[in-house]
């Protein structure tokens, strides 16, 4: 049994690295020993686990089935070791994380800075972009997403807070238009929209009897980046909806006009998402817990 577990672990490293040489480097042993171990495991199982070429290997259907179990086995084992080591020493390791670009300069990023200062042995690499990221497929240990998230099997989530959204328009565009009396008056305006959000905005006012309004906007300009959304709005291309954190400075200096402050759009939930089974599980949990606690202060 112990010998077979060793063979399974070596096979898992081959599958993960895509080659015998890559697995050998990761394990610190000769490539010939890696190849011999996989061949021995195949002989024991009487099946082919890997299709070999001169440069790389590919999993067979049987290999994919076995790898699903061996990867989980190693992740559980490494997670157990990490939890013991980290409970007795300063956290260390590396985290590759993905944040939406609109979080640059946000309190969340300030919390990351504080975490890094408190744990200098942890290296954090942050990628900023607005496309939807899958931690496993895109190679991230953890990512932050905006909006409600469906529960996905195999992923853990943690709510980090929420962002207020507002309607803004460039001051010159606003000066050219009649002052709107009701949010629905904005339906006929030009709009710059954000690809990752809806174009039917629902608002609620809470003064006295609660009122609701819905705006279905038309747009000749659509972008997938909030910096571009703000730039085009400042260029007086039309109205837009964006997080208050993004456009606060433009409102304060008068370049942007906030519309209907007494009406509220739904807030955007900020959710941390990461694989449930990962070798960095304890470090990710520490990282997410620290950020969440910092934002609640």
C-alpha cells in the first residue's frame, strides 16, 4: 500500500506538470525514476494512464479519473502539513490573486498592504482586470468578484463587503440637457455602459412612502473597464453608472455631476472565491479573513 501511494503521488506530479522532466524537477529526482514509477503503476493497474510523445505526456481517460483522486489526496496531505507548520511559525508562501481593476486605490487594497506588512514572508502577486476569472482555469489561488455569486461545487466563498453605485454625467453634457425631474427622464439620454453589468437599472427612494423606478437605457458606447467608463463619461459622452469609489474625486472637483442622490441603486457585493481543495488553503483562509476583518472596522 505505501509503495502504491508513492507511485500515485509521482503520477500526480507528472499529470500536474505535463511531463516527466517537469515532475522530476518538482520532486528532485531523476526523470528515469519518474518514468519507471509511472510504468510500474500502469502495470499494477493493467491500464495506460499516460499517452507519451517525445516532448510531453497527455492523460488518458483512465489517467484523468485517477488524477482526480491523486490530486485531491496530495492537496489534503499538503494542506494538513501546512496547517501544522503555519500554526507554529510565521506564515509564508505565495498567493496569486485576481482583483477587479476598480479596486485599485480602494480600502480593500489598503487591507492587502497591511496584511503584507504584517506577514513579510508571504509574497502576493495581484492581477487587476475586469473579466470574469475562474481561479482554477486561469491559475489563481483566489479572486474577487462583484455581484451575487451562485454556489459552485468545489469553491469556497467569503463576502467582503459591498460598493455603492451612483449615476453620474459629465458637467458639459449635463449643462446641455434639461434638468431631469425623475429617474425615468434619463431613458432618453445618451449612456456609456459597462459590459459586465445590466442595462436595466432599478432604483429605490426611501423618503416617506417608498418609491421605485426602472430605467432601460440605450447606449452607443460600451466598455469592459471602469477606468474607460469614467474617462468617456468625463468626455461628456453620456451618463453612466459606476461605483462611488471610482468616481468620487470627479464628483468632488465638479467634473462629474451625480444625479438623483436621493435614489439608490442596488449595491455590488464583493465576494472572495477560491478552490476548496488547494495546497494553499490555510494561507488563503488567513488572507481572506484578515481582509474581511479589516473592512469591517
